């Protein structure tokens, strides 16, 4: 499964990061990712982009930081990680939430032990999750 933010890159291109947004071609990257997922039979989902960099992936608390702050440090649960990693984990959490509310209960169960806060270390749960999905999708 692949989850991306439902950002409107055309709007962003007119804003503060305009030139950079166009330079790296995020919109094109998203389209290619969507296509590859379709071609390989993988699930692709877009999640609400609002506040993905301001939320703690472990406890859900709001952790305000501007772009210059590169480290996510949650004062509620003391979770510390790179800010981009934290955003990625928030996007993953929202994606799982998205499919679990869309009735894909089996897929949600396959992911349940990889959710943060269940008690496994981050790296272990990540590889476990990936393996589980590969096995499931081959059937
Ligand atoms: Zn937290």
C-alpha cells in the first residue's frame, strides 16, 4: 500500500515554495506512483494533508513547528524522530484509518500489529508489516 497527501500542488506552486514545488515535480511523481500501484495491483490512497507535520504519530498530540525545525519532539509522549519521518508516520496512520473505515477489515487486521503504540520497536514493526502485505497480496 502507498499513501500520499492529497495536496493540491498547483495551489502550492503559487505559494511560498512555488519554484521548488515545480522543480521537483511532485504532481508528476504522484501520478506515476498512482499508475505503478494500479499496474502492480497495490492499494494507493490519498489522505488529508492538513497538519501532517504538526501532529505526533505516536500519541496524536499537536506539536507545532515551523519549517526550520527538523526534529519532531513530542512533549506529551516524549517521542523524538526526524520531522519528515514523523510526517510520514502520520500519513501512514491516516491511510490505515482511511482503509479501515472503508470496510477493508482484513487489511486493517494485517496492519494492526504494526501500528505505533502497540509495543513493538519501530524498525521491527515496519519490516513485519511489509512482509505481511506481500504474502497477503500474492494470494
Ligand atoms: Zn506524542
